[in-house]
């Protein structure tokens, strides 16, 4: 039962990713061949490998993380509040900082990680990029040898499925039907690459990422049958 979980033991998170290189022409010939092979099924005959490269951020082998935003609930007197913060910049640095947060503050058995579609995207993507950078995977992301009920991950999309494995629901749709303020009021995921490489506006991406974290936490409250937090109870640091 979600109501039995101490909500202050959950770290909510979201990541933003982009292609490793600004455009296809910057890849080595070997990397271009590997990209062509990797995406052949998704592209079919509709796109060339170069045309499809804008989507490279989806794959950990060809993308990179540019922002990890996190948030957590805490009590202030009789009130509940939510605080967010972000790690951004050079990927190895932000991954190390995120790992330090997990190991320093969210490493106990009762701590959980929560993201929307986190089990399919955020959690494995972070772990894969850590391996690529020779960063030892923290316990909360290392699933080797764990039984399904021992995995310390929550996923709001999975919770909404109720066992229906064919059902995909976006965070934007969930916020709409659950009367949660939508996080998608500035950019969307398809624009992150352009904002990063062309506009060079990391602050806009951080704001977007943190809004997704807040929205995920608010959706989780609704899953528990609780009221969402007012805007003045959400702090960004």
C-alpha cells in the first residue's frame, strides 16, 4: 500500500538527455555505422541515419545526461513541503554528484527512488552512463541479484498501469486527468536538444526538469488519495 510508505523516504527524480555530439557529422565513421545498425528497426525506410540522429539522446550508448533534477518531501512544523535541486554540467561530474547524494542521504534500506517511466528510462540510463564513465554504480541503482520485491524503485507510470503492460501514459496526460498543474508550459522533451546545442540555455532545461520532478511527486500524492501541495510549499534550491 502506497499509504504505508513514509513519503519523506522517497527521492523523486527526472533526467534530461541529448545526443552525445551536436550533429551526425561529428561522429566517427565507426560511430555512424553503429548508429545506423542500432536504429535500423526504428527508422525503417522513413529516415536516414543522419535525419534520425536528433533522437540519439534516447539511447544511453549514443546520448548523454545534461541534467538530473531531484526532489523530496519534508516536514516543517505541521506543514509538508517539497524541495528540489539539480545536478548539471559535465556529465561525469553531475553523475558523481548524484551518486554522492544517494550514498550520503538516500542509502538506507527504506529509501526509495521514484520517477515517471523511471524503470524503463531514467534508472537504467543513469546506471549505463555511470558504467561508461567508470563510476561505480550506487547500491540503489544496482539491481544485480535483487528479487523484484527488493528493487527500491517506484514508477508512477507503472503504478498507473495496474498490471496492463501495453499501456503507456505520459506524465502530461496524468497531470491533466488528476488535476495536477502541468509541467509542460515552456518546452517539451523533443526541444531539449535544440535548447541545449543551439540556444545553449541550460537554465531553461533545469527549470523544465525540476517541473517534471514536482509533477511526478504531485501525481504520487494523488495516487495516495492526498491533496497536492500548493505552489508556496515547493522550494527550488
